[in-house]
């Protein structure tokens, strides 16, 4: 009898704890979809045999993007736009050197509005400072253009919902330029996961750990340092989120339900500013290190970290943990697999393998060759030659143009942009409320289970 009472008491306590956690969760608002408006899952638009492109933002990312695009057939670069006139002129010099005609030049604070209104543009490629990403993207879609936006695609929940609603209303593509999805290890690992090599993937990790102290001065008008000063949370989560969410089929059979975030105090960047300027900042918002945990509808978890303040080796910390295997990229690239998952064609004596350690290098190479993602085949060497973070930037641009030219759905949609960018505003809410759990809205508004896996169009 006592045992039954104890069990009943324990069950009651557990239910009380669960109810308390639910009550403490900070809810978010998902606005209702307007009448007649439908989702843009697997959106396909009319083929564009020649894609006419306008670039807005020609700084650190934009200028490189223009040069990369000149290596892809079937494109025209119609317009280039930046705050600074000299950047438009130097970009045109690149075009002429590559055998392209000069593009129309636009410069100045509001010049982008003239660009989005141009009648001879199909695609607007946005690589400005973060605070202008969303409003340019929204206007470009309203002006009848497809849009691709550098990371993060949006900074606030209002911006995120405006991008979603505008894409749904206009039926125009709105894709975030998340290049880390297209790195060779991530693409191969995603293909392995889709083929079941890791069993059921239960947990994914990602990060952006990059000491930016040597680079702060490279950002126009000090915009990135100022953003870190004014905002708390994981403000640059998409490099880690992208590969992790694709491997877990987020809004393709699963969805993120809530997050919890925690950070350290701010030390590194305020000390850097004091050393350089003498300013003693007491109100610096962004902690040196931010950690975020996410739980999904299907009981999976994601861990994301952000640190641009401390002297650490660069890491995107890409990891997948499954019931039959494990993948890891930083600091050591490798796989650990249950022996049952490795066939004789890869390792004749595979019975000697153990999931307690990484497979030998020759096995890793054989696995990566066998499971090379199909979208890389035929362009791998060109991507490495053209470059852009080792080639992944070129693959991203190539895939974008390929899909537009053939009227195919893009690899990533506006819901990916929303899910990966929302960590900025939502982690700030968690941190400012003593690491309280914060609900992550269903940006598809009910469509998250329509698709069953990530599908790259051929």
C-alpha cells in the first residue's frame, strides 16, 4: 500500500512540475494567415532561362558574390548598388574584367528603392548590413522580384512575419543565403542521414564561434560591433542552425517547439572597445558566450552556441547524434558508426569497427565518396576553383540559379529563414527572463508536417 502511495505521490509531483514548466513558458504570437493566402512550401515559379540580377550591398559579402556569379552561365548582372559610390565602380571593374557589360550603378542611402523598382530585374541579391535586410527584401517582393538575403535574414519577429506574409502574397521566392548548408561535409552528412546511416537522428549541434577582434574595423560604419553592443542573445545563429535543422527535417516532418538560452557576462568586446577608444561600457548587451537548447515536436534536440568575443579556434561545431551513428566536423572531421551500418563494399572487415571511436581515415573517405550529395556531382572541382569559403558559396549560388532557370523549388524557403533567424529575438526574451523557456511559433502555420524530408530539386 505504501508503495502505491509513493508512486501516486511521485506521479502527482511530476505532473505539477510539468504544469509549472508549461505555465512558465513565454508564448509567442503567430498571426493568422490572411484569407486567400496560402503557404509557399515547395514553391515553384515560371522558369527563367536567363536570370537578371541586381545586387544591393557591395561590401564584404556582396562584392565577392558578384564575382562568383560571373562564373555561372545564363545570368545578367543588371544593377549594382551600395551606400558608397566607389564600391559600385570597383564592382563594375570586376564585371568588365570578367567579360560582362557594366551594370547600372546606384549609390546612397535610399538608392536601393530605385533598384527594387527596376522593370528588367528578376532577382534581388541583398548583402547589406543586417538592419536593412528585411525591409529591402519585403519591398523587392512587392516590386515583383525574387529575393535572396544574406544572414541573418531578419532581426525581429515582426520582420520575420512580414517576409513570410509578403512571400506568400506575392508568390515570390525569399531565400536566406545560408552558405554553410552547402559545405561538402554538411552536404555529404545530410545525404548519409537521409539514407539512414545514423539510424534515427536525435540530436544536432551547431555554432558560430569566431573571434572577430581582428575584423571589427572591416565593417562599414562600425555596424556589427554596434549591434552586439545593443542586443543580447544569439544574434548570428544561422550558420549553426541551417545544417542542424535540415538534418532534423524541421518543417519537413518536425517542428521546433521551444528554446531555453543562457549566456555569460560581457567581458571580451567591452575590454577591446576600452583598449581602442577609452570608452568604459557598462551597458554592453551581448554576453561573450551564448548557449541555446531547442526541443522539437518529435522529441529531438538542438544545441546552438555563439561566441565572437574570445580567443578560440573557429568552429561551427556541426554534430549529429543518431541511434546508429555520429558525425562531427569541428575540431576533428569524422564519423562513428555502428558496424551494422557499414557495408562490405566500404570496409571488407567492417566487423572490427566500433562506434566508440571514429572510423579510420580511409573509411571516412570511402563513405564520403559513396554518399556524396548528388547536387555536388559535376560542379565540385569548379566550386573549389572559384571558391567562396572553400567552394560552398559557389555551390549555393549555382543551385540558386539552377533552380530559377528550371522553375524548381529553391533548396531553402522563407520558413527556413524564419526558423533560423528567430533565435536572435527569441533568445533575447529567454535571457531577459532568467533563461525562461520561450515558445517557437510554427512559421508554416500548420504546414510543418506536409513534407517528410529535405528535398533538393534535381
